[in-house]
C-alpha cells in the first residue's frame, strides 16, 4: 500500500488505484450464494495423504432426481475465493455435482482476501495439495448423488492440478486445464482421460511448456484438444480482474461444459 501511494497523483487516489487491480467480488459474481436454483453447501472430506480434513463447496441443481456427473473445480494460487465458489455454482447450474475444495483448509481456509491467500498457499507443499484434490475426486465418485463419472477443471495453479490429476487418476473421465502448467513428458503415458486445454495467447510462461507436452501427447496417442485464445492474458476467464476477456471466457466455458456433458454422461 505504501508503494502504491507514490503513484496517487494527478487526481488518482490509492483507493481508486486499488479498484483497478483488486478483484471485484461484489459486482461480478454470476451465480450468488443462496441462488434458489441450486442446492449448495460446504462439506468436509478426508484427505489422509494431503491436509487431513478439507472443506469444499458442493453444488448441484435443486429438485434433481437422478445421479449426476461430478466435476472437481480447482482454484488458482490463492485458495477458494468468491470467484471460484461462483465457478463451482455455475458448474452446478449446468447439471453437474460440483465440488470446489479449499486447499487452504489446513491453514484456516481462504483468509478473505487474495493477497493473504497467496501467502498462505505458498506455505503448503503443492504435491500435498494435489493429494487433496485427488481425494476430492474419490469423494465425488463415491457420492450418493454422483453417477460415478468425474472430471476436473482448474485455473492457473488449478490447471496444473488438472493435468496432474489426469496423470495420477486412471479413472478420471475428463480434464480441463485453463492455462495450467504441464506434467513431465515421462508422465504422459499414464494419462487416460481426454483433455481439453485452454491457453492464453500472451501467456508466454505457461505456453513455453506446451510444445513438449503436445509432442508427448501425440507420441502416446492421447485424446486431447487445445485452444489458444488470441490477445488474451493468463487469467482471462476470471471476470473479477482486469485480465478478464469476456468473449474468450464465454467461449472457453461453453466448450468446457460441452466437453463435460459429452465425456461424463
């Protein structure tokens, strides 16, 4: 905040500068908590190889009378913030039994703001967090409201988690990483799930690993489709930040929903 005050000149205040860079959780949430179309509540599940007990937001349509396909929704590098809760509810409205876990649960949970969330998440081992999301898969798969077919979608850190869940879980039915880090080439033979991969054209850091990943996917005849969204940045799907690209986000999300409906039943 002290560094920002240096730039508070020419009529711009620190608060106005912050409004440009901080997530807008108040106005941008698409599916509010308590939406009458959904049954949505926080649950806890066991993650014995990860953080122990993990909290997550479980969402599905109200008055549902059939078993639903499951979708694990994996947050970015700051815990289960209001935006990812919203994405979980969006998935629920599309007819999925969605679970959005909070990998910060062992540290007290998402702390209420993204800066502190990043700091907390950096304290956890990412492979232990991967085990938390793998446990979420098995929680959904065995849930009484699930048809047994479970996929995963994740963003940023969650994109890496999605790729790694495809490596680690042979029963996974679909994986959708948004601008996610890639597994090592030697891990690719373990992938059984079809992949739908979304990349931001300007995201040079993440995209640098794609050629080797794609080469390995082709070599081992894996089922994948990748899309690069022109003139977009890492995080383009997040409608609470300045990197949001509405057209790309809508297209990528619709492709994701269609993919899950095709692969999960």
